């Protein structure tokens, strides 16, 4: 028998990190956020996503889904924003996690909702629906965002007022951020809309753009200008498709990591 035959088989490295849950916050019956301990060797760009999941039940394969990282690239912990689906293969279990539990996270972040995929501009519009707000929590806390753009608009469309998770953060708390608080106070505007309840800015964001109400509310000239405006889109497939077509009518072109341009969307969530 040779020495090679006696050598143990190499152990295959796991593609996942097992991370400790640090905190959980339930916003509504259908929305929650949680934070996990960041691995020392984990690096990502603000706006990227990563696979998150739990071990399979009864020894089955892990159940994983793509989640945008809601923390900026410099943060010491990683934050995620999730829906709850009663019979969802992952979220039916994930919504029950508690501090001290372990979740799985992939080791390779990726994505197109990053500043690298945009060319230079003066105004940045971050347009999201539902949990599509998550990457804006990352991008809006990155100092590079404020050095590259004179003004940043965080736009969040939801069904009910209670779904405006992080509303207090974008209207008040971000101004106390020790790294970008002053810049956010001077350069960041938060613009929420609600589709199924009375609200000061009602309706779908695409409808408000088409009617011109969006621009009038913000005191901006009507329309997007490809010479100065850049945008990112994340959320429902319907919104992303419609908003992308709207931006194209104004002359904005879709960009990517390989070819930066005027606006980007996350195709991993679109299908």
C-alpha cells in the first residue's frame, strides 16, 4: 500500500460562513431586519449582495437566497432587511431567528448596484420598493457617495405607511452618523411614497415621475438629464422594468461593472 493511499482525503472548504446573529428587529408582520457578526476577511463594495440562508432541515441541503447587504462597506457588522413569507422555504424559518443563532452566508459578494457601475454625475437617485431599500442603506452610508455626487435622493415606495422601515433613520438618525452625518444632512433627501393608504406623497413612484409630481415635490426641473443624473433601481420586477424604460426615454443608458453608464439595476433579483 502506498503512502498516497494512506493519506486522508483533503477536506473541502465550505462555501459558506456560519455567522452569529447579533440582533433582530421586527418592523411589521411582514418585514424584519437582522445583524450578524462580520468575518474578518469578508470584503465587499457598498450595494453588493450575498447569499444568506440556513442549514437544510433533516440533513438536507442549505436553503439560500440572495440578499443585499444593508451595511456600508466599512461596517463592523453586516445588516440585512427581509420580508416574511409564511410558507417560504427560507423566510418561514429565517424570521424566527434570535440573537445567538447561526445563519449561513456565502463568501463571494457581487452585484451591479455599486458606484463603480456608474459614470460621473451630479445627482444620484436611489429608487427602491419594499426591501429593495436595503442596498440604499449601504450606498447612502458610504463616504464615496457624497464625494462623487452633490445630491443623493433615497426613494422608497411601499404599500402601507407601516412598511416605511428605516423612515426615522433617513429623516433623523443618519444625520448623527459619525462618518457621513454632516454630508447626509446637506446632501441627502428622503422621498417615500405609499400606494394603498393615505399619505402626503401617494402612489407608485413611476406614476409620480410620469405625472411630474415627483420633480415638483423636490423642486427639480421636470425630467432626468443624462448629463447630470444617475440612478440605481432595486425592488419589484414591475417597478424596475417600468422605471428603467422611463429612464431610457430621458436618454439615460444602463450600465454595468464592465461598462459603467447612467443607471443600473440588479438583474439577480429580476430574473
